[in-house]
C-alpha cells in the first residue's frame, strides 16, 4: 500500500480538526475544505485577519439604529460609554488576564507610549535606563526612544535573548515583543519577565503577533504592562482599536502620560484639574472610536467556546505541516526558513528567506496564495487556526514551489 500524498494527508488532517467548523464563521473566498485547489488561500492574517461573516449585519444595525435613530442616547442605552472596558474583558481570557485589567482604545503605538512612560514612572528615581528589543517593530523603537527622552532615561537596545542578563539596578523597564514580526520567533515571556522582576524592573510586552494565536499568561507570569493590536489574529478589522493591560497591582499608581477626559474620575464634571479614575480606565484618553470598537466587539464572537490551547495546538500542527510541504515541494536551496523548528520558540507564522522574494510574493498573490513580504528577502505566511486548514497549507507550499521554479528559472534564463 502506497504512502498517502501530502494532499491526501492534508484532507485527512482537516477532517479530524476540531476547529474546522470555525472556518464557516468567516467571509472567505476559499470555497469548501475539500476544494482548496479551486480557490484562494489567505495566509496574511498576521497582518489583517479575515472578516467574521456576521460583522456587517451588526455594523448595519449600529449605524442605522444606534447612531441613526437613537443617536446620543446610545452612549448610555447601547453601552457605548463602557465599551472600552467591556471589550477589554472579552480579550482578557485570550491573553490570560482576569477582568478589569484591559482597556481597549487608541492605536498600538499610542498604548506603547502610555505603557513605557508609565513603567518608567512606576520604577521610580535611580533607574536611568530603558531596555528595548533590538529586533522590534520600528514604531516600538521610535516610541521607546521618545519615552526615554520624556522620562530622562537612556534607551538601550538589547537582543531579546539578552534582556534577562542585561537587566540590573539601573533598569527601569524593558519593552519586548512576544513574537518577532519578521521571523515568527517566540520569545521567553515567563523567563524574561521573572528576570526583570528580580532586577526590580518592569516588563512591558507587545502582544501584537501572539494574542489570539497562543497562550500568553499575563497574570500567571506576573507581567506588569502589555499592549496589543486587534486586527491580526483577533480579526477586528483594519485599524481596529488596540488595547492596554495594566496589572491590578499597578493600577492605583499608574500615571498615564496622556491624561484625557475619558480617564478622569468625573469625566462629565469638566473640571480644570485632572483626577485619575480608578482601575484600567486610567488607560483611556479621549472619545473612543465607536464604529471600530463595536466592529471589534462583534468580531470577538468567533472566539466563543474556543480554548486558546486548542488554537495553539493547531497552529503548531499547521506550521509543522507547511514546513514539511515546503521541504518536499520547493527545490532545495531556493528558500530558507527563518522560523524556529522548536515549538517553544515559534509563533504562528512561517518566514522564508528567498533571494527573489518580491517577485515571488507578487506572483503568489496573483495565483491566489496571499502572504506578505518583508523587504528585502523575507516571505511571511501567517497561520490563523480559526480559518486556515491543512489543505490551505499544502496548496500554498505547492504553488510556492511552482512560482519559485518559474521566477528563478526565468532569472537564470535572462
């Protein structure tokens, strides 16, 4: 009896996938699970998650009824005013946080600024440096540099693996990415957080590439502050609001560098002096973006009844299988994986280095396999377990092999 092909293996894995039915909750152009060859494959959920299919109807109601007919009454009667904390409590289980510690609003960049400045202030005088992940997404680095200037600290770029060793009596805080946006490498949140705590410093984590893809354990691991976006694995939509986590033990002393009327203890008192509200509400600033906020709230319905541990198990199985298919299909030496083989060091994406990456990705997209490019030579493929299947992974690798052969062959023949 012959060994099953990779395509046959993919179909078998999809048929036994406990999360497979979640795919039906999304607006995808990928056809049925068993007809992937005739449709597209979306592997860019690590940049923009797919649309949950029910969100347009919810938004039509928000616009036509809550805004159109109820108008200003909706701030109270439709719960607009409390949306930032309410939605934060829905995100909390996905990142391992108890209720009352996450507030939704503003962008990731703005929340990074709040968190790093507040962490430096919480650390107190005598600690004159802020560590920053040297491989971080550029904006985090820019923001950290500005926060250091504002608080009179020195910014020290450090490789994530060296943060624990670099932390010392001069360290106020460290800003680290949980998952590297280029390579998909998962960094040691528990170990780094513990080392920072031992040094008397605070840990600020960027969860943009981990929330919704793997367990985070903010409370369990003693994280101080964290930020994250909601438009990737949480499927909140383009530009959907980010969130800020402030551990309960820090909330009474949390001193935001952006105090606004929404974070005031009596926002409608309109007093000239600022008095901070209690709890995570201190992380609010101005009037929330209600349309994006409520689209996100609706999108989070797809997580009802889903255990993040099951998502992680499928994520690892998908990325393992995709790498297996790449090794089987793609000519040796044409691509090199930058993503760690070890599960403990891998997020939910695969990054492949390819000499002709821009041309390869453009052609992949033209043939219906949507990933993305990080210049100059990295192909990124994000695996969102709620709607990506094993047949998607197999087809993506097969089309990648065809494209690499065509593009590289064309270059050699030029």
